[in-house]
C-alpha cells in the first residue's frame, strides 16, 4: 500500500497539469473567435432572434471528458445523448451539471445483404439467417448489462416509447414472445441455411470453399456500441465463424457502410443507431425507410430486396393507402410480421439518453430527439441569468458527410446545426410531435370522408367531404425535362383528376419580403426550383438523373396529385395528394413545398449537369466526382468558379419557367450578394434561420454560428415549452389472487405529486398476460369520480382469472395523454393460486399447515 502511495503526489501533479493544459487548450482553440459576447440583463420579449449571440460547435469524441469540460466552463452542452450508467452517476453528483432525458434513440444491427462480387459467401444475403439473429441476441442482457439499465429491450421496428407501440401492444407482445432469446434455435436455423449454401462445419468451425467463413463486424467506438459489437462478435465466434472486428469512429465507419458499395464485401454487420428527432406519431413509413430501396439513395439501400408482399405493404403504409384506422392497424400488423422475417436490421434496444448541460443553461428538449433532435433548441437555448453570450456545444462528430440540401448529410449532429440555420414554416411540438405554425397563418385541410384524419390544434381547419376532390386543371403535376416546362393537370389528365386530400396553406403576410442570410430577398422561384429538381433527378432524359433518387420519387409520384400558387399577397399554396396522415397538423407539415435560395441551389445543379460534382453519394461514385458540399472541401473551389460565371452571364436555372417569377435585376442582386457572402464567410450555406453560419473550420473541428439580428420574431416566442407533463403511474393491486375470486386494481396517475387531470388523459388501457406471456385479455380502466381525482379502477372478473389458471401473471397498463405523446407504462406481477392452496377449503376442513421448511 505504501509503495502505491509514494507515487500519489506525482499523479496528482500530472492530473493538475493536465487539467490546466486542457483549459489552456480550449482557450487557445477558441481564441481566434471575436471577443465581446457577454451575457447581459434583458427581456426576451424585447429582443429579436436567438437568445445567445454566438454558438461554437466543436468536436468532442470522448464522452468521458464531457462532465469535466462542462464543470470547467470549457463546454456548456453536449450534443449527444449519453448511455453510460457511470457517467450518469457523475452527472447526478455534480452541482454544476444538469441533464435532460429522451427516448428516441435506438440501437440495432445493420446487415449487408449484397452478393459479394469477389465470390465470397455472404450468409446475410439469406433472410432466414438474418431472422435467426433475433433469437441469437439476448436483448435483456444488452439493455441491463451493456447499457447499465439505461435502455429497454427492443425487438421490432417500433420505438417502444412512441404511440404506435401502445396502439399495437398486443401484436408487439406476441412477436416479442416469438423472437425472444433462444440461442439453440438460432444455431439450428443458421446451420441449416449455411449447409444449403454449400458451407461445411469442421471441428466446430464453418468453412466455405475450404476457407474459414469469416465475418466482418464494423463496430462504432463512440459509445456503448463498442461493447455491443464485441458481444455480437463473441456470439458469432461461438457459432464457429471467424470474426474480424473493425473498430471505427462515426466518420470512418460512414465511408464503409453508407458511402461504400456493399458488393465489395468490406463488412457484414454494422452496429447502427438511429435517433428520431421528433416524436413520430405515425411510424408507418419506417418500413419503407429501413427495409426497401425507397428509403435512401445510398448503395446499401439499393441492395435491399424485400419479399414482394412486404414491399407492397411497406409501400401502402408510406402512401397511407388505407381508409380506416382498423385497415391501417391490419397493415401495420402485417408489416411487423414481415419485417421480422426480412430482418435487414435486428433491433436491440431503445436507449434512455442523458443530455448533459451546464446548470446555468436552459433549452427546450424533444422527448424523442433530445437536444440534438429538438427543432426548438435554436429558439430557446439561453443562459438563465441573462441574454446574449457565447456558448460552446460539443458533438462526437460534424461534417461527417457533405452538406447539401438535396442529398447531403443525414447525420444527426450535422442536422442539429442545419436546424439552427433554417426557419421552417412549421415546427414540431417537442412533447407531442404535433406541428405548430412558425411562418404560416393557418391551413385548411379537406379530406375524403373515409380518410382517418383528426385535428387537435386550432390553427388547422379540418373538413371532410363525401364529394370527390377535383384537382384544378391549372395545378402543376409534373415536369418535362426534355422541353424544360411544367405540365399541368389539365394537360396530363384531360378527363379530370381527383385526390383524397387538399391542403390550402396561407403564409405570413410579409413572407415574401423576408431575406436570406446573404441579404437576397425571398422569391417564389425559391419554392419552384426545388420542386422542378425533384422531377429532373427522376427523369432518365435529364443530365441530373440519379437512379438512387428514383425509388423514393416513385412513391411521391403515386400519391402527389398537383399543386398551385393561388396568391402571392400573402403567399398561399394549394396542394393535392392521395396521401393522408392521422393528424391534420402533420398532413400540412408534409405538404409544404421545399424552400431553397435558387441562386445557391442553381450552382450545384449546374455543377452536376456538367459532370463536375454530384448531390448524392451514389451519383458521385458513379460519375467519379466529389459529392457537393456547400460548406467545406474540394467542392468550394468548383462552386466559386460556377458563381463567377453565373454572375457574369446572369444565369437563371430553368429560365423558361423561373423567368416568370424573377426580375432581371434580382439575378444581379442575388449573385452580388452571394459573391460578397462567400468572400466574407468562405462557404455557400445561405439560409434564413435565427442563426447564420459565420465560419467553418474543418481542420480545427469547429463551426461558429452567430445570431441573425434581422430575424423577425421576438426571442420569447417559444419559451413556453419548458417541462413535459409525463404521467407517473403507480398500481395498487394484490400480489396473490385466489382463483374463484375477482381482482381489483387501482391506478394512480400523477405529475409532480399531483393528480393528473382527467380531461388531459386520452386513454388508459391494460393487457393481461399469463405465466407463458400469452395475452389473455385487454381493455380499458374506468376513472373514479371526485374526490378520487387521478385514480382509475380495473376489475378483473372471476371468469377472466380462471382462464389464467394457477401461476405467475402480469398486468401491464399504458396511459396516453394530450400533453405528451410518449405513453406512460406500469406493470404489476401477481400470482393466481387454487383456493385449497391458500387456506380456503370446504366447511369442516382444516387448512393446510405450512411449517418452516425451506427448499
């Protein structure tokens, strides 16, 4: 012991020097930024735009450092949800660090389903082998041991905290029971399928063409997925595979699994994770996204080959091709079953993510996406003691993929920054997932009478009609690339066209008087050009044709029925579609035309048209060019050249159509403004949000955002989103029930120690499972009358309990409210016993005696 203690002063000295060096390093790292951003007293209602002056994003790939960095003041917030139980304990013990929680991050295994071009055997081409991996993994072990209890086992392409899981709880439980941990079954299925493929097992090891059958597991090292990857690799080695473990960071891994060609066989399994930035009230489109080529344009997705039945169901759910909630439920049940048989992904856990931040910081956090996914973070991030100031956010990575608004980065850390730079017309409620208006006055939604659409918020007017919704003949429905012109409904459908939904969306009065960050005034052309580009990229006759874009476009084309601009003062658009959403608010959000500055977007269009750059990863690979990035890398010099030419000749993309919306002087003004912007900022990212992109420093791993002082809104607009009212549940019920008697249970629903108001509760449902986890009954609880506020009752009759038989059973209750979309769950385990085992017998009988014997 003394031998160790004599080194203690030296160790302490090293730690102190290291801490001082760390602070100095952070100071040097940020020394190049303008000084003078101090927090000042002030009223948010009197300030325009963001509540802070500057936000610095910097790469911090080691989550273990973040608590110390926040305590030292070097960082104020971390842009990734932590999943470490030990770090959580440090955060809870710190007086200088606070945290938020979210439930929208999921961890899964992504499989490479491609046929390898070098002839090597890829077992995961076979759906049955992928499906068998569900039985191989022990999700409870992953949740409780690898994630320290900060996760819930997940089996299905349904986030266990989202509304659809509660709607489909019975089906979910049946599938979870079917796919629960069964390694013997997994080994049997995998072995049987490998033999069919021509593999052989010798002395416990698998061989193919006399070579060991080697699997490559691509393992992310940024978080607990490193432990997950090692666990999976160990399981595969135990089955007799030779396993290569590729440990990679986010950026390194992305080059392999998402940017690389899966047919090259660089990997078999990737330890993936996904975060839903908002509470997804309808996950029906997730089957298309995760399992079919329509999900994304990258090469991996184009290798997916779902079963035709699954493909059709996924497509119908994405297009919302159903006429009732019941029909949708039936499709969802089919999709869940077929997705598990396909298992292009094996879901492992839903994380409870911890988002650490300095104690003196406040921000609106999304219950699903946390800080990183929150659409409101740019509007609510602030120091508690005043306005202004500089704030530092650490993220595990940034600029992970090239930034462009067409097919650029989909990484959550990049998207977090992009959300601060833009100003969406509607913004999602961080607690319910319903959309609120940001740049529109309101909307009127008209749907067919059989469309299962409802409305919650007053800014939308919902109408249902039994009459066919006729699409006006002057509405735009397509684009002809060869002729370079818009096709109207009247031209394409001379006999008329009908739709299941119509959305009339009225923007703010002065919307078209707003300016982009470079000073350019908005234009209708900023709406029209992105729409044209959607069709150009899907037309084989266009030089912009991108095969990876086509599958997703075909889904859009099948439900889109046309749109038109019916006024410009204020801007008002009318959109027709066969696609509906359960919520009218979210239907409007999905009907809004995309908005991009035409002069910036046009430079990328011209660069791809001439074969020098490309918007998507796959297109760049096909053309052998760089993917377009508007903020960094080799693209910038090429874009500068195109800007110089465009400014010189007054280039207007697709001038035949856009000239009607763009005056000649606007062309000159736009290019002059952009030239000045690029000269000052060194990048081409022009947007309209509460922050603008002040500088990009890729080598330093940092980005700087500055407050947009011309932003139209006062800073207190979104501050009312503070704390979610998540219901807290407590079940009061017996632990033992004698068969032949009824059972009564009471549920207490509270928030912050007070009864949850009855009028704010949507549903209180229960599921009853027997000892074999079979669902035997379901139903609703009934509220007790005042003064029993917040209390609900369930009575299980004698006949129901008799069906359970003797054994251990479970009662599960789910509560949904109008305040938050995440259901509250509670469970209660109890035993049912025969009457004679519990001291109840026939008259005159003596109850059995129980001595002090132990087994």
